[in-house]
């Protein structure tokens, strides 16, 4: 049955329709007006629009401008428009906003669909790049689930987008957007994404790489090329198709890019992985202290936040040398750990290791598992049962981490028997630290043994006593009978044992005594010199740990860090000048403005002559003494000085090597001094530390680009030497002096 509407009915219905659209339009205008005036929430001010805030990672650079790592809450680094490949810009516009360069922040053809979809609770991807930027940078609250609230939020984003368009160019907007978006894996911004997923820079991203990253924007986790490579591949190819549709790629170029594999080169940057993690952790603590102590603040007076303010931190670490140091450690410590394990295999640990039960008990109580169980209110009996019940545990090995079923108490024993190692290498002239290996694995053992840890130094202390002797006109050719010599000091008497090395009978020159690390002759020198001048010299040479003024310091009874000992030995290689070991060059803010520049401290600790004579003495260690395996095993025959060190019971093994351009200190030992090699042949510094120096230096010398040369010797002093180094000539001089004394006695 047909119903015919009268003209009057038609007019009435038309009027209803018009009133509906007018009412909707009026409502939108009113809502926009109210939103503009901040009724539904505060909008960013003009100042906030001009100075948008976003967390940026602070970046640590090596001396050769490579990234060592970052400090961040969100891993973000900003780049400029010119540093972004056109492939990235084109992929973004093709996928997200093909009218980007023609609209003024809002694509009106699609904007109202956002509201309609929002009213029925569905997401709609019609937001422009500018609107997405507004949401990323200026959203004051999380997206609401309530459709009405979400519409009001969208209105705020529209208004902010229009304001952004007024204050920024299209290039600035797209750059800001790419610097803020989330790429998953705690990675924000195109710079961090390019490095994390392709180990490259934004400027070098190819079309297929750019498409892979851009397809992640809608769902960083779901579209992750790491977690869901097949889905990421499909998404990448869709972006490439859109780039071809928009004319950014030819059909052939798009097909060629689609045919390529994803080619992911995943390099996640976090606080435990990557080069120099121990150094980065120590540096962060020092930077926090520095910024406070030097009162270095932002322009508004607020303190800098290393994790948020995008500082650029330039260090002295050489990227390649750091790699070589870590490689040398891994290569040799794997072998040494095998030696250690075989050495103890089949032995009753509880009977043969002093304080064994106590060490394991302390290991349990220091563990995270114990602390967590205590926090849960578990009794000692329950905790003991937990530690004796097999569980899946993650353990460090030199072949990589492993997951294994093991009793937690056995894992404590396992970790106690893991050897630790630390290395620091520096330029003795500038004081610049070139390599810093604070331990064997930062994720599992994050205590830094270069800077924070101190251990007994053993025979590496002997050169300090010999240096005082040389400074008092003793000649390296002076012969001393190698017999015990008791020292009476402060009401007590002291005489060292013969030491860890084989005693060589008869008179020895001072050079021979140091080369073969003879305790009795070193003690004889201490008896003549007394402890106080030796302590004073050690302090002048930069050792900061307590040094008691007692005779036993001549054979290394005190503790010191690898950092201090390496710095002290640099005095010998640097003509008597102590140059403070330095690892920080300067700090810049996120805009490249310098806010701090480091100045290295220097002071004359020894005379030029004494320092040069000591290099001659230390070369004797390598040429004929305890460091000979550098020459015979590793074929390092160039001018190198050094000193091995082995403490009581082989608990600590040291080697400090000096060359004219590089001084390197190395320590090896277990966490607890009571756990150690049982024999000197395995536990001495010549076996536990020296080989790492050798492997490191061979790598350094093989790379001519580093500028560390084999064919240069230590620089002699400007003034003629008053101390004779030629022992034959010295013998003749001594003989002549004796003849004169005989004649004068009649």
C-alpha cells in the first residue's frame, strides 16, 4: 500500500532533518569551543608547544664517536630531518597519511568518521600524522574506554594538531613524530629503532628496512619482526605496495624490495648488554655525583636526569680496544676456568678450603633468592629446604648462559668457584682510559673490580720500593746478597718468606732481584729506606686505598684497585709524571651545548731519571724474569716492561704491563680469597693474568689504525743519566772506588 506524503509532510520532515544536522553541527561547534577553552581538560600552552617535552636517552660515545650504550627510561634519541632517509618519510606518509603535505593538521574527509566509530566503540585509523604527534607528545591522560570521553579526547587532539601545524613546518612535524613513536623492545624514535633492528643509522635505511619499521607503528609488539617475523614480512610488503601506489617507488623497485628477507640485525641496547657494561655502570654513578657536586643544572634550574634528558656523554674509551680487551678476557678466562675446575675436581672442598661452610652460608645470605624468601616471611628451615630442592636455574658459563635443573645451594658453590677478572688499559701521557673490563659478566656479577673493588697487590708493589731506592741514587747494578734480613720496626720484627718465586742464591743486582721477584732483597731495601718514604711515593703515584707504614708493604701486603695500580704504573712510562686516569671528556645537553668539560690532573711524582731507570728495571722482568712468557710464548719482543704479582695462597694474580703508549693492569681471582689455585704454577700472575695482557696487546699491535707502535722505546730524560745502567761499567767504577778507599786508609 503506497503512502503519499503531502508537501506539508515533506517540508516538516526536511525541517526535522535540517534541525538534526544543525543541532549536530552546533553541538560540535560548542564542544570544540569548550575544548578550546579547556573545559574538558587543559591544553598545552604556547610555551609547551614550542618546547615539547619527551624523555630522551642519554648516549655514551667512545673516543671514536661510536655508541657504547645509553641510559634511559625509554630508549629514545632524537635526529634531525636531514638525518632521516627519504625512504622512511615516504613509507610513513604512504602508510599513515597520504594527504600529509596538503592538510592543515586534520583530514576533514575522514575526521568525522573517527567520531562516529568512537561512538560505537570501534577504533578507526584516520588520524593524521599531526594528530598522532599531538597524542604522543601532549596527551595528558591515557585513551579512555568510555566512547564519550574518548570523543572529547579526540577533540582535544584535533585542536592541538591545528596548533602544532601553526607553529611547526611539515618537516619539523614529521621529524618530531619519528623521534617519539614506539618501535617495541623499549625502543622509541627512528634513531634507536634503526640501531636496534638493523644496526644502522636512520639516514642509511633502505626502502624495505624503512617499511619494516613503519609497519610496526600500529602494533609494535604484534608486528615485531623479532617475535612475529611472518606477520612483519606481510606488513612490510603492504607498506611497499602503498609506496608504489603513491609513486614513491616504481613497481619494479617495490617488487625487488619485497623479494628481500627481513634482514634483521637485532642489537637491543640495555644496561647489561653491549660493550663495556661495567664501565657504563661506574660512569653513571660518577656522572650523577659530578652533576650534583659541580651544580650543573638545566636552564630552568632543575637538575639533569641521565635517564630522561638526552645528554651526550663523550668518553675516552676506544671502541676497538675495548672489544679487544673483552675478547682477550673471554678467550683466556675460558681456558683458565677449565684449568681451575680440573684442578679442584675430585677434592673434598669442605676439608680443603678454609672457612668453606661459612663462605657458602654467606653466599646464600647475599643471594637474591634468600632475600626474596626472607621478604615472604619464610623460616630458616623453609629457606634451607628451598635451597636444597632442585629448581630450573640460569647460570653463566664461558660458552653462554644455560638453564639447568640444579639445587640452589649447588649454584652458590658453582658461582663461588668462578674465577673473576678485571682489566684497565690507559694512555700514560694523556691519562685517557682506553679499555675497561670490570668483571666477567655484568648481568650475573655486577660488582666492578676495576674501580670499586680492591685486592691485595702482592709483588706488583715491589717497584715502588725499588723506585725510592733509585731516587736515592741506588744503581740497578748494585749487588745484594739474597739472604733473609730481619727488620725491627715499631717494637716488632719482620722477615718475609722467600716468596712465591724460586729463591736464587748468591748476590743479585737490583734489576735481577726485581725481575725474579725476590722477597729478601726487596725487604733489605725496605730496611735501609724505611716504610714512610715508600708510602709517600705510593700516594704520590695515585693509590688512594689505605697504605699502612709497615715494612710488609714492600711485598704488597696492602689492597688497591686495578684503576689505582694502573694509574700508578703510568708514572714509570710517562717520565715520572702522574696523570690522573680519566675516562670522561665532556658532556653536552640534547641540543649539543657543552655543559661540562673534564680537566685531567697532573703532577710530578718521580724524577725523569728515576722513572726512566724504572722502565729499564721493569723491562728486565720481561727479558729475564717472571714475565718471560710474553717473549717466549707470545713472541712480544718489543720494548715492554711489567710486573707479575701473586698474593698469599695464590688468591690474587696480577700483571701490570707498560709500553711507551699504553699501560695495562690485570687482576684475576675468585670472589673469596679462601678459594684459589692450590699450586703456584697455576695461580701465579704469570699464568692467571699475564696471558690476557699478551692476547690484548697482540690484537692492538696488529691494528695499525690504533697508532700503538711496537718499534718505539721509552723516552730517556733530557739531562744525562747520573745512574749507570751498564753493569760491567758499574763494576769497574765500584772496583776503582774500592782501590781508592784502600789507598786512603794507609
